[in-house]
C-alpha cells in the first residue's frame, strides 16, 4: 500500500490538510484511531468567522449552533461588563458534526480514510520517514508514503517516533473540563466569561450558547491546586441545568514547538503547539497551518523532495501566517498569569459602557495608568 501523503489524526487538522492535499491532486490517506471522527469532543467549539473564509466554505446550520456578536465579562466581585459588536465575529460549532463534515468533504475530494486504526510505528529508510505501521482490527499493515503528517493531538505519540520533541511541562498545559448543559438561560448570541482565583485560577470559565437553552459550560485552569473538573462542578452545582455530556482534556499554552519537521515528516495542530496561548483556542490557527501543510506536501511531491531541508518551508510559512499572533498571545498569557482578582475587578469596571468599536489603545492606556499593578506587569512583559 503506497500513498503520496499519510495523515495521522482525523480531526480538524488532519481533515483540512487531507482536503486541500487531495484537491491538489495528491494520493492521500487519513488514519483515525477512533471508530468515529469527531468524538469525543475536546474543544469549547468556538471559532472565528474567518475560519470558514480560510476553508473556502460557507458556514452551515448543519454544524453552526450560534452566531456570536460579543460577550459578557464577569469579575470576581460579581460585577459584569457586556461588550457588544455590530456584526457576527464568531461561531459556536457542533464539533461532532463539523469534524465529520470536514472528513466527508475530504473523502469527496479523493482522500482514503481508515477509522479505528492505530499507528504504532513509523517506517524509515536511510533515516527518512517513508510510511507508517498501522493496526486495524487486529491486523498489522505497513503503509508507505512520501510524506507523513502527524495531527494526533497534544499527547502526540507519533512525533517522538520521528525524533521531534513535543513534551509539554505541566506548567505549560491548561487543564480543561466542559459540560454540555440543557436548561441554560443565556443570551443566544453572547458568550459569558468568568474570572477569578476561586472560579478558574490561571484561566477562565466560559458559557458558550448553542441554542434552545443548550450551552457549553467549561473551565480552563493553569498551575492550579485542583483540576478543572473541581471548578466546573463547583460552578455548575449552583445552576438549574442538566449536563448531558462531559469532556476533559489538556491544551498546550506555550506556543509552537521548536521544530515541526524532519525528513519525510510534518507536525500539525495541537501536536505542534499551534494554539492561541491566551484563549486556548486552536481551530483557526490549525486550519491555517493545515492549508500550509497541504501546499508544502504538494510542492514536495512535485519536486520529489521531502527532505528536512525542503520541508523547513512549512515551519517558516506557519510562523509567517500565525506566528506573530501566537507570540503576542504568549505575552498576554504572561500578563494573565500574574493578574489577581483586584485586577479583574478593575478591568471589568473599565469595560462597562464600552463596545468593541470604542475600545482603543488610548483608552486601554488610561486603564493601565490608573492601575499601577497592570502598568508594572506590562513593563515586565515589554
């Protein structure tokens, strides 16, 4: 069995790269270890409208649950500020449906897909990755490929086999837990974010509407004495709503890994740290990098050159596309890590009465000057 490209992982990164690589005329195989693409959900399910511009797709009611115009910030002292926008800026997805939709589109473009298949090893020849060893329903097979792309998540098992270091220290991984809950009385077009050391230390708690009284209620924490589930239970125990799904996981918050390529091999998505370190969101950044991976794969196959020297272009282009965004978010993350409840109270009070259009750099500087703690933190970061 021989392919131009083998994708390991069938979530957004794998399906997007497979879709564009197949559209480029490559012979592509995508391997997913689970029996169904899209489950379990490991995401808060929010993304920007620009994600679909990058995909070249129109958002569909098949998987879009809510259009988001703004959000409400809740401070530790119980105050809140509602930030309004004039147009749709984000979307809440049904990831089970969206991930499968992407996989279906990829299959329609020509991608072969194997589910419930585990990649157990890489095939090497003269030091170059040239395929995978996979196990499907007890049967082990070798699948040759000119290029292997690993999009198998934050706990990637494939990257170390290729000699790439993706180990994240506990201090750089956010602990997340989320319920999908029924019976939520929330604004259908606004997200809600809660901050505070007793609510979500080092992170935040979110309520993302999904229509008809359904919402994702989740918590992300960092360097916390308790796991995210502890804070989720604490918050939801006060709600008159019913959980119908629980998902837990981790998200890398330290930016892209030092190296995302080697001979015959690329790293993509959470496995590569292509995640916004401030919000923990990774859909839009992963889509951008997946398109780049597909383009580089096409160039490599055309030139018959999948060497590390050639594939280095992938990392360069990813840095050009999302690197600055991620680096800025790392700076903001460092500020966030040092904020205390009093800072969140001050920020929320400042935001009251503002909309997205009225928030300028000048107004933000007024906030910073009025609160010496924020000014000190900003000086430390810069």
